[in-house]
C-alpha cells in the first residue's frame, strides 16, 4: 500500500505519485507536480490534481454543444462564445467535417478540438485505405475514444479538455442511389475516453437545461428541418445573457437537402431557423407573463 510522501509542505498521500495507482475512493490523480518556489506558502503546490475530472470541468466552462438525431438526419448546434468584438464572424469554428458522411462538434479547449478533428480525419482516411470503404460512425467513435483514453494513462501527457459529439450517416458505401436508405448515428466521447450512443445529447455549460429540453422532443418523428429550429431554440434558451458574452450560433446537418453529407447549414436556412426559434421563445415568455 502506498505510503505518505514526505514534503516540505503539507503531507500528501502517496496515491498521487503515480498515474497507474488508484486511491481508495477509485480515483487516479495523474499528477504532474508543479514547481515549488522558494518562500512560497501556497499549499496548492502540494495538492493532488484530479486531471480527468478537471478536464471535464473545462468542458463545463465552454459554450454548449448539442446533437439531435431525427428520422431523416442529424443536426449539430454549438453556442460559440465571442470573446472579442474584433474576431472575424465565422472564425474559430467548433464544428468540423471529418469525412463526407461524418462531422464532429466539440465543447472545451478550441485547440484540443482542432487536434481531435484532425485525428478523426486521419482515422477516416486510414480506414478507407485499409478497407476501401468509409468508416462506420461507431468505429470512428470507438477509435477516437481509445485515443482520448490513451491520454489518461501516462503522467507525461494530460487528458483532452474536450467532449466531442460525433454525427454520421451510415449507408451503402458504393451505391449513391441508396444513400437515403442509410441510418443516422450520434455518439458522444467524454474526456475519460468513454463514449455513448445517443438520440440527443448535450455538452458544455448549459448541458443540464439542454438535456431537459431535448428529452421533451419527439426525435423519432421529427424531421431535420424541425430539429434545426429546436436546436436553435435550445441554444438560445440555455444561453445566459447576464453572465455570458455574445455568441454565434453554429449549425451543421446531415440531411436530404445536403445529399446525406455532413455540411454547414446554408446561411439563409440557418437565419430562418434562428428567427423562428427566437419567436417561439418570445411567445413563451409572453405567455408566462
């Protein structure tokens, strides 16, 4: 059993000295001790860092991202917080196309999101080179989850401060005429490397309220066009105007209108859906008053 480590400051448990040792309450601290400065009285220099849990906290501080899987496609929506008025509209996108039939929406650190999107593209290319067909969405989610999990095993790396929502359309790979017979797929990968399949999911700071709103939807009977309005409504509902900065609503879909390929929602369609969502919210507020 690990013994207590002796330090010049507060005594810490020996469980936080190894990335491969569990504590009695089932945690792996995966600590990289920060440097101790002379004459420093900061006790945090000896505190254990629950890295995977802190990575999840970083996701919770990010803008909300949701995915809705409906009867004829999938909608991804992201609350992209605008940190400066000088930013060019449309820059720093949090939704990326990783293959013709698949896209990834992320919540957490933007740089980590770009890295994971590039990794997903590599996985899609590798699968196509080896099997001469496009990767099924579940296989893509599984491979990304293994990549996430690998970064929780060693003290020399840190977990990704990121949750990824993976959307895909699984259809006959060699017959484009059968694309409409495909099946929409939606998965979410957490910082720990765990992944789940969903009909609707939400990550980020507004995830709890977003999940409550998603649970009220009849996604199995809903079309992509209807889900687009609901996605915009949910993002505007969870946005806290008093605390949060301005935001851009980022939307993408896999739909009959896109040829069952993952693509950004056309601006006119996105603007119309957002306007309709705002009207629904305003009407609901007036009824409450």
